[in-house]
């Protein structure tokens, strides 16, 4: 079952609520399993370019089927595995913390990317969004 727009909005609303609670502004991107954008939201006051980072994190989490933090760690030990994808999709990947695959019943249905603060804060906001799905 693919990710629905309603589920994407549910994730986004939870991310926005968590970011507001933390006092930070975030850009939140959600893509489908093909890496195509489903939603892109930007809180008031988010820094310039963070939408691109959020989209790139969502895309990378789908492409590699793991968190962007895990991909960054693997890139350090196996850079050749990542070089080809980075060359094929220039500017579409951001392998820094804040991106996660969206899983429902063990199936990847999309990717979530959050950007606007530190990597750790981006991850906390993203995890709150994922938790909203149950």
C-alpha cells in the first residue's frame, strides 16, 4: 500500500509540532518510494535552502533504504558505493542526518527529510513525524 497524502500530512503535522515545541524552524519533505516529492512544507523563519536539503535527505533515504546518518557512516567506509549514485543524481542527495525511510508494516512506502537545525535536532523532529504513523 503506497503512502497516502493523508499519512504524509500526518507526518508533517507531527514534525511541525515537535519543531515548534523545540523552538526551531524546519523544512519537511516527503517522497514516495520512487523518490518523487509528495509534500514539501516550510515553517516560517526556516533558513534559505533548507527545502533543498530536506528533499535531498528524503530522496537519499529512499534510494539507500536507510537513514541518512547510516548512509553517511557507510559512505566513509565504502565511498565507491556512493560515488556512482551521486554522479547519476547530482544535487539530489544530501547524506547528512535528518532523513529516514518511511516504513509501514515492514514495507518502505516513502522517505522523510527534515532540515533547518543541527543534524541531531533534524532527526528528533523526523522521528516525531514517523512516530505519528504508529
